C-alpha cells in the first residue's frame, strides 16, 4: 500500500507577499517553500509508513512547485508527483482538490492521504475534505495525533470543549495540525539521498482530466495590503510606569469597571 | 433566501447570532439547527433577523455528512448559504459546495449584496492583505464572527419546522469513540472577551500573574503557540494562524515576540498592548502601547494597583 | 536636529563606527540617520567573521587595526560586541600554494599574528575535518567572530555618550548641493537638515542617493546565502575555518555551525530590498555536498535553518572610503561582503579624511579606497590572487 502526502508550494512567510497585476500571487517573486503546515503532514506520513510501503508526495502548482516535493523527499518521502499545467493557473480549491484526487487515484494502491491542516497562504483548510469526498473516502480532519491499526485510522482532535478520539475506516484522508509533533529538519544525508528519488511530472491529460471548467465562480476584484498600525507609544517600565500606562489605557476604554 | 448553518461544535451561541445578523442584511434568513429550539432561542434568533428555523436531530460532534445533507435539502437553486468559518463550519460548507456544484468562499469578514450577487471581503497571507471577492448569489460562504461589523437587524417572528429527512451518516464517516471534556474555565470566552491577556515564551511557564490579572479585570487568557507547545496553556487558548482569531477591545501580549503567525490572530484587536523585555521585539511595531519591561513586574504592579483601587467586598 | 556639523546616512556598522570616530576626535555634533533601525541592514545579518588574511595589504591593515577594537570593545566602547576569539584557520590547495605563502609573508610583515601550520596542527584544531586535499594552512590565533548587531549598537552607544545623535526610522530622500558644495539633506517627510558635511554609508542604497548628483557609484547588490547546520554532536570550540579547496567557510554559532559558500555563487539582484529570506535548494545541496566531504567526522549533520543577505559589491570587491567631487560629500560604501571586520578602522579612516584629508591609520594611505580609482583604471586587487575563489581575499 501507499501513503500519499499532499504538499503545497507557498510564498515564504518571511518574504513580503507580492501580488501580480491579475491579483494572483507573484510566485516568481520569492523562492517559495514547502508550506510550513505541510511539513507536519510529511513528517506524519513518513512516521506512519509501514513495512514495504512507500510515501508519495504530490503537489499541484507552477514549475517552481517542484521544490515542495523536493523538500518532502528530503524529509523522507520515497517518490514525488508534480502536477503542472498552464490551465491550472489560479485554480480554486475545488479544482485543486479534483486534481489531487486524480493524482491519488493515479497512484493506484493508496489507502491513506495525509494533508496539512491548511495552506499557510490561502488558508481555507478545506482541501482535505474535498479530496476525500471526490474519492468517496472518509475524512478525519485536524488531527493532533494519528495512528493506523489494521484497516482503521484513529485520530485525536482538540475541540474547544473536549479532546476527542475519532475512528474512520481506510481508505481515508487525514489532515494534521501543527500540534502533531515538531517536524525534523532534513539531514545532509537525506538531502543528498533525495536527489536520487523519482519525481514524475504530469499534466492534466495524463491524469485523465480535462481543462477545468470556467463556470462563473468567485472573482477577486481587489487586494490591498493591510495598513500597519501607527507607531506605538513606548513606555520603558520603571517604578510601576508600565503598569500605570496599561491601566490608564484600560480605564480610558472603561474596561476596568468589571468585577467591582 | 440565505440559509445559515448554526449549532456547530466549535462555534458559540453569540457567534451564531452574529452570523444570522450578517445574513439578515443580505436576504431572508433560514437557519439550520441541530435540535428543536426552545422559545427563548426562537425569540433570540428572530431578534437577530431570522425568518425561518429548520431543525433536525444533528449531533454537533457527529460527522459532517448529515449536516451537509440537511443543508442541501434546505436550499433552492437561487439560495445562498452562510456558515461559520470554523473548522467544522468550513468542512460542512466545502462539502456542500462540492455536492451542489456551487462557488465557495471561506473566511469572509463582511458580506453584502452586490456585483453578480454577493461581495465578500476577507484577509489573506496571515492577515497581511485584504481581498474583495465577487460571487454569484447561489454560493456557499463562510464568515468569521470576531470583530465583524453587523448592521442592526429587523426583528422577525420566525416559523419553526422540522426537516423530515433520512440523516443516517454514510458508513465511512468517522465516529467519535471517546471524548475527554475540558474544564470550562472561569471568565469570558476567548473569542468574545473585551480584553484578552496572552502569554508567550516570556512567561517562562508561569501563567499565574496573567491569570490573576485577567481574572481581576474580567479578561480572557490567550497564549502563543510556544506556550501551547510547552504545555503551559491548552490548545484552545492559542491565538494565531493555526489557533483562534480574536478581535477584543484590548489585546495584551505579554512575553510574546510578535511572529507574523501570532499577529494573524489578533490584528483585528482595536488596541494592542505589548509587554516585552526586548525593545527590538517585532511586537513593538504592531502595537499601540509598548511597555519595555519584565512582564512579571508589570503585571504584578498592575494586579496590586487594581486590588488597591477596588472597594473591599463586605 | 538643528544644523549638525556632519550628517551620516545609514546606521550600519560603518555609519555608527564613523560617528564614533568623529565624536571621539571632538566632532560631537554628528547626526546619524537611518531609514529603519541601527544594524537593520547587512550588518544585522553578518556572519561577523574577523580575520586579517587579505592579499590587499591596506585591507589587511584595516583588519589588523580593527581587531584591537573587537578584542577590547568593553574598555573602548563600553559594551560587548560578543567577540568569540576562537581563532581563524585557512586551508589552501596545491594550486594556490605559491600566492598563499606570499600573502602570509606579507601579512607577517604588517605585524599580523599569523603563520603557516602543518596538517597535524590543523587536525588538532578541527578534529572532525578531512584535511588530505589541503596543501597547507595558516592560522591566526587572534581571529574569530563577533556580532554585527551588537557591534553597531556598541558604536552607536559610545557615539551617543560622546554627544552624537542617532535617529532611527528617518530616511534621507536626497542630498542637497549648491555651488558644488553640500548644503544639507532632505528627509523623506520633506524636511531639510542643513549641514556642510554628509557621509553616505548606506550600502547599496547609497547608489540612488548619489545618482541625482551625477555620482555613479559602481555598486551592485548581490545575494549571499548561508546554511545553519546542527552537527548533532558537541564539537567543542573550533576556529573559524576558511576552506579554500572546497570553497566554503564555517563558523560556530553556539552549538550550531554556519556555512557559507566562497565559490563565487553570490549573484546580482535587481533590487536591494527584494530577495528571498531563505537559501535556495541548490545552495543547500551545494552546502550539503561540501560539508559532507570536508567533515566526515560529523556523523549526521542536519539543516537547522538558512538565511540570506545582501552585499554591496564593487568591481574590485573592495570598498569606496572616499571624498567625492562634491565638496563636503563623502562615501563609505561598497564593502562587498567583508565590511564588518574592518569597520572599526573604517570609522577612523573616514574621520581622518573629513577632518585632515590624510590618514593616521598605519599602512593605509588616504587615497587607497578613493572613488576615482575605477575611472583611473587602477582597481584595488589582491597581490596574491587565488584561482577559483571569490574575490573577498
Ligand atoms: C505554519 C505556522 C503556524 C503558526 N501558527 C501560530 C499561531 O497560531 N500562533 C502563534 O502564537 N504562533 C504560531 N506559530 C509560531 C510562531 O512562528 C512563533 O514561533 C511563536 O508565535 C512564538 O511564540 P512567542 O512569541 O511566545 O515566543 P518567542 O518568539 O520566543 O518570544 C518570546 C518573547 O518573550 C520576551 N520575553 C522573555 N522574557 C520576558 C519577560 N520576563 N518579560 C517580558 N517579555 C519577555 C522575549 O523578548 C521574546 O520577545 C506558527 C508557526 C508556523 C510556522
Ligand atoms: C550574510 C552576510 C554575511 C557577512 N559576513 C561577513 C563576515 O563574516 N565578515 C565581514 O567582515 N563582513 C561580512 N559581511 C559584510 C558586512 O556585514 C557588511 O559589509 C557590513 O555590515 C556593511 O555595513 P554597512 O554599514 O555598510 O551597511 P548596512 O548594515 O547595510 O547599513 C546601511 C544602513 O543604511 C540605511 N539606509 C539605507 N538607505 C537609507 C536612506 N535613504 N536614508 C537613511 N538610511 C538609509 C539602512 O537602513 C541600513 O541600516 C557579511 C554580510 C552579509 C550580508
């Protein structure tokens, strides 16, 4: 059997975001990186890999997106698939999920798909459940811990009111949160070994998909950078001046009245 | 009509009312509830602008499939759908959009009639950008509730009906086999509090002053991810990109450096106060009042001053 | 801010060092302006390596003079610059042995504490390294590394105590000139600050400031990439290691090792303000290959993180520390990726140029780093060039 891990190439959060004229992210502007939240997914997929199994990292994106698969290979994935097609520029989540589901099918013997809880740039977090529905599989989302036993996957999920244990039959899609364990950085040996692992580049037609429909959908009409806050008033604390400034601010907004 | 998804596991009654008021400004509102509403609930939802209430026996901690099926039965070809932008709400919304072949927009912070049907605004890239998006009316939209502006509603007297549907989950849907409840905790909810006091690595594991100060002024306690990773705060306290987003009147960040992922969860706060020993900490470039100092000293002083000013309870 | 005697543009390690040098010579009415914060430019990202191994004697002399300040920063500047005097080891291949020996001899003539050492001694300094492909080594026991940010702050603090003022968050929009003389600077908010003397120490950002005055600085921003590795074992304190065979440099930062490439992979970038924050995959792979070859004794090194920075490169990879054709206008820029280790002496040299028009820095004639050398066709090149290495030697 095979574990597929879906990975996304995103702008480096440390770089300023640059939007091109068509309001899409200018992906050529910075080097880009594997989405930080997908590192957790790769780490869990590699950890869950059972004997004689392989982990296949799949990404959809422009040419540079291959770097996300490269990083996944360095972190221990065995193979990679890069789905790249001109027709996919600006794809929405539904198209993305359809492409990833088709890539999972193309792997043949996958019974588990691991995703990050959301991408660090778009951030909707719904791709995993859409992939699951398109495959007709179970989806167990937002796992803080994942275990496989027999034909089932068990996850721990932190809800506001309780920590729940959920069980779903395989095949299944799970998404893991950033509380699932700190991913380990690749070793130099792993970085060099990753260069020998196979990466398959495919277009839509190889996955048996047509050009995504351009039915009237969502259209981003404007994008503006958030205004920075005006420079702060800085108080260097001495002899209670810090607390005084804090309480003065709260009192000025009538927020010290409570509990009297 | 606009159908509104309520009663999600990770939403709150207050957030549900905000969602209804957001929707009522767009169109006539039908709410989907997970259980029969009592009279008070009917009145509250009516006061928020709901015209119709539809309910079915749907467990908040059950699988999302039955919720999706119930919503699908509720909406006609021209109706919009609004769900809370929480993990559970987004999941139901996405599955519904796929099932009905509708456009999807996640995480709106405003929604209005306009363009081809609806115009929504949202933030992207860890809240560093504001986007405006147009969609057809018959779309599925999820919206945040913290800090959104809601117009005053026109009160309604909603009709209540039960959805007659087979809502048995598909056999492959995940099932909850165990739940360890969390202590409710004193004080206001993190997402609804007027003041949030958050601690980070700078607390060095000691949240006692943060809790004491928050308790005194009726604030909620939040944290950075480092504090959660270290086990000093429980996961639902985490503010930020992978935690909750808050929009209080005042956000107090104590011993938090101001990483972009943390800022993403509190940029909507009206006033931000930072307490940090490092005058070069990035949080000082993202606050209104910056206190350069040791959080333990500053908070101890603040606690003492508030206690002194408080009338003695007899 | 009324009308200071001198305005310095840029509060990097060069600008703050110049301010300190001027103030300590009695010119206290100095104002340093930075568009961002002290050390926010290349200085804050610097590897901070300190050594005197240079084939340009004047650069070696600047480094030699500066070493005194790094070593005695607390007495001289009243603050620590986090100098770790772990020594500096350079290994050379057969192909460069002749220029290497000549360079080391020249350095010794300048009074620099350096000398050739053999394989056994080198192996004692770096036991985990594979050394067979080196022909020889030189060792400077007084070398090491300091912290860029701390150094700029130490200079700034010392300058302030002597009366200088440092204003952060204030960008200079243009330098005002009238009748061939500097009259002041105009700030980004439109206000003007009158002054007879302006020193532009703004790295690659100096170029657009001087272009409107007809001064075309031949400075190009380049991207440098560094990889921080976790050796996964305690290596003890090891000297900075310049590996002139694999073309890399390594130094410790706490328990971690910082690797840089000296194989000439720095590349020009169009905009000094826009470059990726982390190293590209190709750079990481190159580092992995070189490090695995050189340090077989480190069992399982892994990438901790990567970082990048911008350096301001001139055609001869040496700085411009100079007066200009405009009266009262001076430039200290184009440090080409090695301005940290010479910064203390650069301050002194620039103060000399402004106040006396001559140099008091031993072995460094005032005209060495003149701007006109490019026009004259006499670039400042190493007397003992190494083949295959980047020109920072
Ligand atoms: C994909 C991704 C998602 C993430 N999501 C989140 C998220 O949702 N929320 C989140 O918070 N982080 C998130 N992070 C982590 C984030 O990048 C930072 O690592 C984290 O926010 C840092 O927490 P901190 O500020 O508590 O710790 P640090 O960055 O270590 O800062 C501690 C601060 O405390 C100060 N300090 C120390 N002692 C004292 C004292 N005695 N008094 C006052 N100040 C003191 C220090 O000067 C320092 O500024 C995410 C990271 C990634 C990659
Ligand atoms: C990754 C890296 C590693 C390095 N390693 C070493 C090393 O090991 N050893 C060594 O000797 N050197 C090293 N260097 C080089 C050394 O750090 C630099 O040469 C030195 O720090 C440059 O200092 P500076 O003051 O000229 O420039 P900067 O530190 O860049 O300062 C220029 C300042 O000018 C300000 N500024 C720009 N425009 C304006 C304006 N219009 N108005 C006002 N202010 C303005 C900027 O904000 C900035 O603070 C390294 C550099 C890098 C990037």
